[in-house]
C-alpha cells in the first residue's frame, strides 16, 4: 500500500462551522456584555447567562481556545477585542453583524445548495418577506446596530484609505452609501483640509450625525440624503463607494459607476473599496465567499476582481485606473475622470 | 482617540461557517465524484452538476481558494486529498461524514444556544426520532458510509498508535467499538506478531470483514460481536477504545472502563484514544468543540482531558497510566492493569 493522503484538512474544514456557531451563540447570550462588567468564574457566569451545567464549561473554554475569551485563575474575561466590539454597552459594538449572522445568515446558508441550483436568494425573499434592504431599514434600532457593525467591519480599511489615497490633491469628498460615516470620519481625521461627508438614505441621518459628532467633525462632514439610483450624487472632487456595488447586478453596477462619473469634475476620482477578488480568482477566499453571500442575500449581486472593476470604470469613461490593497481582504479600485 | 483594537479576527470567526458550508454543498452535489473522472472547465462542470450560472464560478473558485480544488488552464481538478477522500467511487470515501455534517449537524448546531440553556440534545432526539445510534444503525448502506468515514478520520491516529505503543510486549489486541477496523488493521500491518481484531455490534461484521480482507489480514483479525455494555469484552492483552467513551455520561464511561479492566490480564493495557482535551482546557479547540458536539448529539456524552481519563482509569483499578499525543487533535491515555 502506498502512503494514503491525510484527510485532516478536509475534516477540519467540514466541521469548521462549529467554532463560528459558538461565537454567534455567545453574542446571542450576551456573554461578552456580562463579562464587560468584570471577570467571572465559570459557575457565576453560567448562572448569570442561565445556562444548563452540562455544556457551560466546554462552551466557555472553547471560547478561550478560539481566542475570544481569556481565563486567569479560573476567571473568564473578555479579550481586548471582544471587550471592545462584542460588549453591547460599548460604542463600537458589532453585535448587530453577529446577530445578523446568527439569526439570518446561518440558516440561509443552510440552503446554499438550492441557491447554487436555482440562482435565487435564500433569505426573506424566498418567503415573500421583502429583500435584505427592507429587512434592514424597517427597524431603526436594528438599523443603527447594523450600521455600527459596518463601521467595525470597515475601520481598518477606512484608516488605510485615509493614508493611501493622495488626498492632498483634492478637497471635497463624499462616501456614497456611507452608513455611520466611518470612511469620511477617518479621511477627515487624517486629512484636515478635507470637507464633505456622506450620501445615504434619510433614515441614516440621525445615526450619521451622532457618529460624526463623537469626533467633533460636524462642521466639516454632512450627510447629503437621497437614493443613489435616483438622486444626483453630491458635488465632490472625490467620491467613494464601499460594499455597495457588490449588492447589485452588472446593469445596476454600471449605472452606479456612470452616475458617479457624471457627478465628478474632470480630474476627479472615484474610489471603489471592498473585498475585491484577486484577478486570478484563487487566493481571496473572503471575497469569493462574500460573492456567494450576495447570491444568498440579493437578486443579482456578486463580488468581482479589481480588473473587473477597472474595466467597468473605463467603459463609463474614467481615463485612468489603478488598484491598491487596503486592509485584510479589502482593496480599492481608483478611477480618474 | 487611542488606537482602536481590530475586529478582523472576530469577523473572520463569525463568517467562518461560509467556507465549511461550501465544502458540504460540493460533496452533496457530487462535485468531487464528477471531477474524479477527469478535469473539467467551469461551464462543463456547471452543466454536469446542473447548477445555475449565477453562483457556479464563485463556488468553484471558492473551493480552489479553500484548497479543495486545483485549477489549471481554466480546468478544475480534485486535489490529491479531495480525489482520494471525497470521490464516492473511491474506497476511502469519507463523504458519509460530510453528508452527516451537511444534513444533520449543520442544522442541529443552529440551535446550539437552546442546547446550552437546556442541556438537551439538539438532534433527532428532540423530535422523537430516536437517538444518534438508532439513526446511524437503521440503514446498512448509510452505516457503511459512516464507518468508512470513521476510518478516514482515524487513519492518521491509527498509524501513530501502531508505532507509539510498545506492541512488542503484547500479543493479542482488540479494538472495542472498532467500526471498519482501521486501528486493528494499522496495528497488525506495523506489528506482524499481533493477532486479535475488533469488538462491535453484529451489524458491523460484513463491513469489518470486507475491510480486513482488503489488507489480507483475515487470518489474524476477527470481529468479536456483542454489545459493550452487556457482553464480555474479548480476551486480549491489549484493549483499545476510540471515540467511544465521549458518547456517554460519567457513569457509563466508568462502567466501560471497569468492564475493560475486568477483561484484561494483570500487565494488560487499555488504550483510550480520541481528541483528549489538553489538561489546561485552553488549546485543543477540536476536543472542546467535539464535546459540544456530544451535547448536540447525545443525552450525557462529553469529551475530557487526559488527566480526567487517567484519573478514572485509576479509580477502576489500573495501576499505572500515561498520556501520549498521537496525531492532530488526538491523543491516547494508557492504563496498565
């Protein structure tokens, strides 16, 4: 018998949903919020969370082994990261994202096979409860938690963008589909000459204003409200769009790019930032999986490579384009008019 | 503002079920079996699997990025590992395990939070369809696929055990709850003086016999049939139990250890091999998550540390004990009578 290959990697990937589900349940149970008040021993933490004794210690220790908790002298505590982002009493809480993964996407991804066979979304659309945007925008409390989570998700990327783009050559900047305003805030903090703000639906305004005020940037950054398919985009030297294009089919992607082109002056720039798939489509796992998430969540959305994006930019008129890595799986494609 | 911590690890873990679900769907669709016949371009593979054009290429390229497929000159091919273990026409197919993860455990883990609150299994038990063993043993075809998958899962561990235990000092060896007989076969191959076999339910016999015959070991290895809670364990110098003790509550664990002790001669050895949790319960993620899987799947089962196991061994009479790492997350605890 020749040496058989080892199935370990296959098995590890196959059971790989167990660890993520442990995190999702921990956020659902408010574990990190409870530990935000101070470290607790296993029995006290179990009682506070009203857990049955059977699985509690394995659950807590699995979170330690997954790097989501610390344990010292038998007391569990948040890590710096989980304390900052998963304690619901903290301003940078991203539990809205985890909640969405737990209560919506874990189940919807369960019918991925059906989605691959039919090409149809596997979310509320299937049961006639509206599309993802109806779901997200129907409840202002949930919307705020979601937009806050988007800030957490985008922070590293926003900071990289604030440094890597030649902001010195420009003055007025708006982020289209800006959510809380994470990107305009980081760009404004790092580039004191920049003014502008964001463009999003009116329902986002109080959430944007509150966030911008935290950084005392309300005199430089405003929310321009409107629908980016119907209303003119703000007057700016630089526009950006992050995690927007991937929600839509190619026709709507092209329409958005054309609308941005129309709004910019000659020499103006459009920055598209998201988990751009590597041009060879073989290394950016996050971008490829995000594209499958667009299959689950939208009627026509998909992610794309940097080369795809700069090709589309040229088709709508941008004269020069480039692509630069930002942070984690995120890159930016830049088009100059 | 001080530098904020980065939520990347949290987000990566939270969306970490996407990649595993892509693999589970690929096995469900027979993708690796189709590619077992030869490499295919995206469009041919899509047509063969009857997939909608929308997500197909992202799906295939995600499998490339996850290391489960290769792609050369636009044609997709199995990796050596996926070709060996995930092509249903191959003898070492572990699709039975992946199928179980896809059709049973992905959904059952969806109610992990409920399991943590109630301490109750989240599988067929909840709907009165029997326990996991009823499910597994009710269909001989499915049982064979499952036992075959257990072989794949245990192969690396079995090979390590065949080398790391002092087999020279012993002659007659039986693996209790042996499934196809992966461990006895590897031990017998590496140690030509060893005879014995396995102990399992009568329904396992044709599956065991067929597997052992593949290695021409039928004269040295036999299946002794019985129920390990009711019937005497086989007469042997060495007994082993792998992924058996974790299925049961402490009382039944102790009963099994006592029955093994009773069956062994003075100087005989019991080897318990599975994903023993590290004694400090903070590094063996696989063992801790497997224990939560026992919460999902059984009424009282749980995984345990090497120190737990050797402590129990001493309580039933074993005079000396030790623990040694085998392969991946698996270790063995040894008790000498």
